C-alpha cells in the first residue's frame, strides 16, 4: 500500500457541503492506492463524540464561549492522541471534517473570543501539528443554513443569528489569505459536481507534488 501521512481538513459553514465531499475525497485517495482514515470534529473518538453531543445539544444554550472552546480542545487532544497522530505515523492520510480553523472561525470570530486565546490552546494541544491541506468550502451563510435546514433540525450552532456566521466566514477567509499554501478556498455556492471537480484537481495536484 502506498504511504502518505498527509493530514487533510475540510472546513466551511453549516451546509457548505463538507460531509458531501468527504466520501469523494476518500475515493480519490483510494484510487491512488492509499488507505485514508476519515474522521470528524468535534468527535472522532468515543470521548470526542460524547463531547460533540454536549456541544451540539440545544439544551446547553447557556454554555460560555470559554467552556465551549475548552470542550472542543479537550475532544481534539483525545482525537490527536488516539486517532490522528497514530494514523499519520502509520503512513495513512487522515481526512478530517472540521479542525482548528473551525475553532478560530466559530469561537474566535462567531463568539468573538479573539484569535490570541485560541492560539494558546492550539499550541498547547497540537504542539506544532498543522494540516498539510485545508479545503475551505466557502458559502454565504444564508445559503449554507438553508441547505442544512433541509437536512435536519437545527443544532445549537445552527440556531445562531446570521451575524455569527458572517463573522465566522470572515475569519475563514482571512485565514485562507494568511495561509495560502495550506488553505484552498473553494466556491461551494456552485453545484456539487463543480465543487467536487475542483476538489479532485486540488487533491490530485497535492498527490502529484508528493506532499507527504
Ligand atoms: N454544492 C451543493 N449544491 C447544492 N446542495 C448541496 C451542495 N453541497 C451539499 N449540498 C446539500 O446540502 C446539504 C448539506 O450538505 P453537507 O451535509 O455535506 O454539509 P456540511 O458542510 O457537512 O454541513 P454541516 O456543517 O451542517 O455538517 C445536504 O443535503 C447536501 O446534499
Ligand atoms: Mg457535515
């Protein structure tokens, strides 16, 4: 089996199409003889999935921004130790539906905690580990929320006001400008087939460049 211990994350607002693109990316990697591990945040471990339940439950509407951020990083610490680092060390690509860019966007931007406080936790938990490639699926919040609402009842985040998502989107776009090599902005307001064609081109380029 070919080896590529590359770490790919998919980011975007609710309903941007992250989950829809995950299985396509899996197929692309398998076609290249790789054995990808697909996972998600918050979640990815039994502890992380339990934390996800706490984070998304509308019942916890009074959760402080700080408590929320610490829960996200607690789940992330477990995910890194139990799943992500071992897979990368074994030479498997890891594809993760959301990662720390989402914390900068939602808690840093949406909840207005700011970047600096997130960066402290990022350093503490990740100790320098960063994704090799981040696909940021960009959609106007209204469009994403419409798509998400057609799919299921709104979770605690999806109940936020439009301004929350506008702030989150602005952070995503700012980070994409700041990290142009790692982060690729994909216009996800287009039909899924077009979005997937662009993703295929980006992944193929990454594999051909031998990013491992
Ligand atoms: N480019 C697209 N055009 C139209 N519909 C789309 C597109 N991408 C995804 N969808 C549809 O929108 C809905 C949300 O997509 P998906 O679940 O993949 O988004 P997501 O980014 O994973 O959302 P969440 O953040 O809520 O998990 C699904 O019903 C999906 O079929
Ligand atoms: Mg999803």
